[in-house]
C-alpha cells in the first residue's frame, strides 16, 4: 500500500470507528490543535512532506511562498533604526500605520485591526466567531489556518470542493449556508492552487452571503495579480457589508519573518474580535516601522510584482518543455501534478538543496513551488529534471 493510501485508510478507519464522535469538547481540549485538525478536517488535500525542512540549508528555498527580494531597502533602514526604540511600546507607530491603511483603503480607522501576520488575524477571528460552535464554510482545497482553528474551538467544517477550473464554487458555498453558519472563508487567489475566483462573481457572493454570515476574504496574494485593487473585496467594507478582508506584509512586501498583517472589516466586526483580544499588542516596533516604510514604497511593490511575473513565466515555460502542466498561477507560487510518488519526489529535490512542497489531492500527487529569483528557479528546474530520470 502506498504511504499515502495507508494514511488515507487510517484516517477513514478512524472516522469509520467513530473518530468524529470523539471530537467532543473535552477530547478537543486534550489534543493539540494541529493533531486535532488532521483528524477532523478531512481535507481532500494531504501534505506529504510536513516538518523537517526548516532545519536544512537550501540553495533554493521554494516552500513557504516567501518573497526572495524583500524586505525593501527602505524597510530595512527603518527596521534597523527602530531597534534603538525597542524600550518603548509601539502604540504610536501602530496608530500611524492604521491611519495609512485606512486612508489607502478608503475606510475609517476603526475598520482596521493589526496583527503579527495575517495568521494571527485568521485565528483570532475564528476564535471570536466560532468559539460557541456552529459551522464554518470554505473551499477544499484551500488555506486551512482559519478552518483549523474554528474546528479546534468547536465549529464543524463544511467543505465545498473547488470547481474544475479550481475556482471557488460560490453557488455551492451559498447553498451550504445554514442558520448555524458563523463564518465563511474565501481565499482569493487561493493557496495552494494559485487559482483565482472571478471578482465580479465573488463580489456578488459576498454581498448576499454576508447578510447571513460574516465572509472572510483572505487576500494574502492579491498584490501579485494584475490590477490587484480591482480584484479586492475591501470596498464592500466601506459600504457596510459584513466582509472581513485580510492582507499581509509577508508576501509582496517580503517581510514574512517580521510578522505583520492587517484586516479590514466593519467597526462592529472588528470590535467583536477586539473585545476578546488586542489588536496591536503582539507587534514589535521593528515590524511596525518596516511595514510603515514598505507600505509607502510603491516602487518596491511594483518591482516585486514584475520580478514574480518573470520567474513565473520562466518556470511555466520550463515546466511545459519537460511535459508538466501547471494550474495557471495568479500568485507567487505554482502547483502542478507529478507522476513520481510525492514523498520520494520531495526527497530527491531536497537532496539537491531545493525545498518545495508536495501534496496529494484526490489520489494525485502535486508539487507546489514558490517563485524565487531566476537563479533559484534554474536550480529548481535542474533538480526537477533528475526526478524524471
Ligand atoms: C493564503 C494565506 N493566508 C495567510 C497566510 C499567512 O501569512 P502570514 O501569517 O505570514 O501573514 C498565508 C501564508 O502562507 C497564506 O498562504
């Protein structure tokens, strides 16, 4: 039995033996979130190379959708200067960053919540809205932070498979809404598929679905798209819809290790989260000063978008020449089906210093590769060729 199939068999046996019924609150409390979500989530997607990779030195680190070009020089200077201010809390800087974001997004200041990365905001929102149980709806496969936390605090997950073109099945998601629905999560563009859901259709979905439940739109990769602001749902917040939009400085701003992100939602929705947890207390002055500098550095962001496009075009062309076919990517990563068993594939790549991710989705193994510099993408292609030998 292939490893993966064995894992699936164990998972389905567990569920068959009543694994789901074990997910009572007491049981949930006694388990780690990650372990719990592995049993309860039942995602179509199974990661085949979790763990270990952070310890190994790599010549091409293409496994966490990090931006190889950041942080910007302006951000680096601001961060270095901020170290000396580390004896003070960063409340003033946080207020200033909130002002900048509010102005750019066309919303009032009380619509903004900051956090150490958007993960923090995904999780805090899940805790605030799902802590009394209920249902959370999202696509499958998709990014799982919010759904995992929602399940860990007692919600059930209603997974709606992506459509054949890998976009969200918005009709299916709408049909899944019940009086029990506490939160709807949409990741656009979606991770790990790199695919996008049409903005016009999504806007109409957000408007109607948000009358029944808050809709959380994760726009972590939005800025890699052409005309990103036309694709964003943030204007719906200004119009009073119960839509929550999350963005991060980890991706296009190249500040993943500095941990800062923000969300934009109605003042009432922000308050429903901040009545439980604080917005700015988890932030360092270094990250705040870096974010302030980067947020205003439009040239850097535009360059990153362009460099990412160049790496994407090169990778796509090379993949096609080798007989691979990726899902068209609107992000800083790309996913494509592989014929080699995923775990062995990842190991062969890692042996050559190339870190990627491998997943199984519906009995097919896939490689997800983050866009690095052109040099890193060349290493990736060289290593990829050896998996075909
Ligand atoms: C779709 C999506 N949302 C959110 C995040 C979290 O990013 P961060 O916590 O660094 O802001 C990631 C990270 O890879 C992601 O892919």
